[in-house]
């Protein structure tokens, strides 16, 4: 069982990963989305981007945040350059989200290997 600090980082990174996956899955390989879907995805994307930016600015407080959380969210935040009001399909969000998915899951996987019971 991981210590409390490691578990907190694992849970936070999993939440980012799950939110990224949710948006990517909603876009999928669609060629068209309705206006309502577009607006919902834009809100989710805006929230994700804002949370990543806030997390990247927050700073670290322990060794697990230093080694795993901070580099994951800084990299994801820096690489998420698409405007939140852009079109999810026409602006190729899927590609951008895939890139930050890699940023987050790389560090998450490393931490989960250390704490497989988390």
C-alpha cells in the first residue's frame, strides 16, 4: 500500500488521465458533432486545460509531487496549445489530447509500478 502522499498523486494523475480519455472518446473518429456536443466538449476541454494550468503553477510539497505530479502536469500544460473555443474535430483535439495523455500516463505508470496496490 502506498503512503498517503504517493496515493494522492496517483489519484490526481488518474483523474487527469480519465478526463483526457473522456474527451478523446467523445470525439473518437467522428467527422461531425452537433452544436450541443461541441459546446459540451469545449466546456470539458476548458475545465481540463484550466486545471492543468493551475496544477502546473501550484508548486510541489513532497517528493512524489516533485518527481511525478509536477513534471506530468507541467509538460501536459505546456503541450496543450489548442484554444478552448476551437472546434474539437476541425482543430484536431484528438491529436493534442493524445500527446498530453502520454505526458500524464508516463509518470502515472512509473508511480503505479512502485505502488501496484494503489
